[in-house]
C-alpha cells in the first residue's frame, strides 16, 4: 500500500493567518490554481481510492487534484484540529489577537496545550488521525492499493508524528507543510515508512504555511 498525503490548497483565512480549524472555508483563487498545478504533477499516478476531510477546502483539493476521476470518501477523522471559540482569531506573529496568552503553547509546547471551549487537544487529534491510518493498514483489501488522502496542516503533522513514533514535544518539527504539498508513505512489513515529505509541484511563492 502506498499513501499520498496532501494538505489542502490555500483559503482566504490562510492568507490572513487566521485560525481555521473546523470552520468550513472554501479554497481561494490561488488555492484552486495550486491544486490544479498539483494535479498536473500527479497525473501519472493512478489512485485506487481517495479519502478526504469533509471540510470543503480539503474535499475541493481532492477533487481538483484527481481531476474528478475518482469517487471521494469523506471521513471526519481527517478534519483539522478544532480550535473552538478561537476560530477566526489571528495566529500570525503580527496581529496575534487570541485572548489567552497560553494559547501559544499550541505552537511552542503542544504537550502542555489546553484547548479552548469547543476545541480539542493535540493528543485527541493524534489519536483520531492514527486510528484512520490504522484502519487502512489493517484492511487486507488495501494491501496493493495506492490511496490519496486530502487533509489539513496539523492533521498531517499528527499523522507523521504517529508514523515516525515521535513524542508530542516534536509535533512541529519539520513545520507545517505548504498548501498542496504531497507526502508519500508506503506500508512495509506492517509499518508505515515515509518515502518523500512535503513535495510541491508549483512555485513555492504561491503557498502559505498557515492552516
């Protein structure tokens, strides 16, 4: 089995450096363009299955990247981490306006991060994303399949932390992947192995690093 993990294309909230979480924003014009360029880069790959977060920015990315050639199965375990009452607040260094100063622990010390009302912890995110990958791995029907998974910045990080068996303290090591960056993972002797990480098929200037 080989997995192609992709972060969604850019949204307007990405551009404004706002916490997006489970807020359902569509791709902006640049996000659509980047997804179409990624489709060109992956055109030679034939997918046996396509999974996506149900949030429209990830679903639309999956549809554009596969050029509508495959049915897309949505799974809530692929959604972005929820930020609850803080979704829509600015998380950029300039303009940071989240009222709880301890929120910075999300970026600086994820092990100690306490989610706001309606949000979820980094551990909860890791548990659900790895549950999804575990289900794929344990299904014998997937043994020889090539699968596209369209998800989000923090969710993709949580998958890599689980695959590489890193502690939560290293959650952000490697940073958030750029919009539509592709990571290829293969299943080898029952374990996931990262082949390539964060590959992009367009000019890097077209991306932002904020989910």
